[in-house]
C-alpha cells in the first residue's frame, strides 16, 4: 500500500490553495464541502472562484506565491500552472510539517486527493495511488450506482440509536451482529425508499426483539447452486461473508466454499452413498446448538435447500427450538445442469411439464409412481439416480415408455468437470457402465434431450482446479457419447 487512507478533519481550519484556475476550483470546492476555512493565493481568480468569493465561501490574497503564505495552515494544495512554483510550495510545506498535495504531480507532495463518493455522513474514497486518476473516477462512478443516496440517512438513524444499542448489548460482537441485521434488512430498505418514520419504528422493534434474544445467533440456510460460483445470489454471497461457522455438504464446490469468510470455522457434514459423515438428525441439532452458542451459522447446501436438500427438516428443528433462521434459495441442480448441457426442461414442441424425482435406491427398489412418470410430453429429472439407473430404465419401459425415448446423463453440471452423455432410456445403463460418470450426475429423460446437440453452448476447459474426471477431446465436449 503506497498511501495510508485517512479522513482529515479540516472543519474551520485554515487550508491554503495556491492557484486561481479551474483545477484549483475543484480542490477549493472539496475543502468548502468539508467546512474548511479556505484561503486562495493567486494574482487572478477564474469566474467560478470569483463567484465563491462573492458568496463569502473563500478568502482571496491577490499576489504571487511566497513561502510565508503557508504560515498557520493545516493543509496546503499547490495548483498553479508552474511546475517549479508547485515544487517550491511542496518543499516549504514539508519543511513546516504541513500536509501538501501537488495537483498533477503527486510525487512532489505527501498526500493525494482520492475520488470521493459522498453520502454524508458516509463518505467513501477511491484511489489508485496517483497511477491513474481517470481509473479512480471510473471506479467511483460504478460505486456511486451501487451505493444508494439513502446510506447517509441510514447512518444518521444509526447514530441516533447508537447509545441505546450499546446499553442493550454489553458484548461488542453482539452489537456488530445487531447492526449487520439492521443495515441489511427491512430498516435499511425503508430508509432507501424514503419511509424514515417507518424505519425508525421498525428499528425500535428490532432492538426490543434482539434484546430478548441476546446471546442467540442465527442460521442462514443457503443454496449454493449446482457448482458454478457465478450462479450464487447476491444475498447468498453477503451471508457467506458474515457467517462465523460454515456447515457444508459434499456437493458444495470448493470455489464456492472459498468465498466464505477465511476465518470462519468449517464443519463438513457431507453424505456419500453408504457413508454419512453425520446423520441428518445430528446435523439438525448441530445447527441449533451452534446458534444457541451465539454463532452466525451458514448452512451451505448444493443446489436449492428445499429441493431434495432436506432443508425443511433442518429449519423445522430450528423453529421448534426458537432459533432464528433465514432461507436463501439457490439454482437447483436440474435447472442449472440442464441449462449448461443445452437441454431445455420444457419446450412447447416437446414437453409441457417437468417433474423432479429422487432416484435414490432403498433396498434396491424405488417406490415411485412409474405410471405417471411414463406419460408422454413431459421431462423427468432424476436426482441421485446413478446407482439405480438400471431400475429406472427397466421400470419406465415396463410402464409404457418407449425404449427409444431420449435420455441424458449430466455429470457435475455447470462446473469445469461437466460431461454430457446422451442416448436413450434403453441404452443409458450401458453408457453409464462404459463411461463411469462421477457423482453428482443427473438423469434427464424426455424428448427435449433431442435438442442437446443443437443447443449446447457450454464448453468446459480440458483442465481445471476442480479436477476434470477424464480428458475432453476436441469436438466431443458436449456429446461425449451418442448411442
């Protein structure tokens, strides 16, 4: 870091600007906004500075620069069009121990002026260390679109309640968690929409409620999607950065796990076929216990937590034990994997409905409504069905589905290890036996699979930090096997 970012209180302090042109005007305007006592030293003033002088905002000393002009100043800006004069200003200011900025030549001074996003009392500053002021302004412009003007009013509201919150929470960590909820919840939204009275009333309610739950944490049940980190929601990412403890599944991709707080404790509770790190009932209770200890717990689940993710069971336990929680949906594996494989789940010429089914075997059987599943003009997506694929193939055909019905296997969809194998209901078990796809692999059955070769768009790279299971040969990226 080349410069130490600081915010300098210059209110009613003497700040001297040497120079009377347009460049000096920009610096003078900033100093006036910071309520400084501004003195401009220059033989002439540009029209904008003359107007500011007429309004009583600045003082003007009509003369060329002399070192004595810096006496009693707390901050100096050199903004003349003479490089030698600017250099002299900088040397004199440094010798007097006065912070000095030299416009367009930051190396001569000892501080720089950043690009500013002003949401007073909230102020954000962006600097490139003088390397590229244009880039700093561009970044500032983008940030301005992301930071609502209401943040200033939100800060004012927080200041009003600051003492009461401090009295309500002895522990600084509890206070921080309370403000995290306020700044990212309904109170903030009401401020941004201009409903300030409602915001204050809601903050009163939240403070009263939080006081009763003092020492209690919260559980965030978050869907991590099928694997591609770009498919995370904004809300998911925000909560991932807040959590103290991360409880995660086997299906959560490593790049997504790496986006959680670096200092957060991580607890693996993944389940593999016939190998469960922790029983579901134990996971449910673990979440409740961690929250009761005061932790903010991120329950990170692959796909969507409410689609074959047993999220309902987990929050049922939390609700029964009075533990606060919130749920963030994710892109379910069926939607994500099908999209990345180029298989639309519905299409007016092929399928008018889609059904999500768990293909998990129990005692080598599946208790499914095969007659309903074997109906035409629909798409069926089997989760966790790789081991039971021969049963799925046999039962669908036994209940009237033609063996020639198109079907596909999508291995680790949306990730760099994605592989797609297309065939038919009749040939899919043989394809799986030959190609040995790795879990998680989805099974998609229906006429929409015919569109895969035409609509496929995602080309995984040949190598990946996520670990490709097999080399991908040129020209076979999408249709790895066509039977």
